[in-house]
């Protein structure tokens, strides 16, 4: 009897561990957030500042088949946004993002229409969808640095509004903008 209870306890513990692991991997099946952001909930934006003199690593992403590069954003104002998050353990963490307002990036690339939603896809195939209100938020960034670490392959798309802070996507390869209602 004791042996059965031990086996059942072990199976229950294993199921719990696997279930928690699956929850951590939710968000499209891939964890594309920066390592320090995994499984954190937003508390809010604690500061927004313009920054200058930043190095922009070389990159190329496609937005509706238009190439956007480091040269496209070179003349734009860069922003530093610090958010405060809380992890599963209840610990707070400040995360700093440096990048360009995504709405400014769209304008610099020649996009003038009002977009209802977008789908951003990473180099590993992971994707997120954002609605128009989030696309045009001043705190949604094409991010080139998180906590003073530059991107490796390609920039992040970082919606920093309170509702969307956990849904960052790194290594953005292409973005599809949509002018009609649909997917989200």
C-alpha cells in the first residue's frame, strides 16, 4: 500500500512539474521573450525617456515586403522605457528597453495607412498578433537593447502597454500589416 502511494505521489509531482513547464512554454509554443522576462506579469511603465548616441546594430526585417533596416531607423528618436514586472515568485524586476516607437518606424518606411492589426513572425517561426491600438501606442517599440544587451539576430517587437508587456517577440523576421478586420 505504501509503495502504491509513493508511486502515485511521484506521478502527481511529475504531472505538476510537466504542467507548470507547459504553462511556461505557452504563448505560441515558443518562449521568445528575453530570458529575464520569462513568466513575468507587468506592473507598469516606470519611466520613458528620449535617448541619443546609441549604436544601432545592423538588421533587416520585412514589413509587408518592404525592407526595413538599421539605416531606416537611424534618424529616428530612440526611447528608453523601463517597466516593472513581477515574476511567479512574487519578486519585482525592472526591465529596460531601448528602441524606436514602432509607429515612427512605420512612417519612416513609408506606411501611411491606419492598420487594424499586425502579425509579427520571428526567425524561429514564433508569431504574435497585435491590434491597431497597440501598434500605435507610443510605448510599442522596435527594440534594439534590453537591459543594455543588444539583440543577436534581429530586433524585438516590444508592446510595453500594461496589457501586452509579457508578449515580446525577439528576432523579428517579418511583419504583416492588415487594414481590414480579421485574425486577432
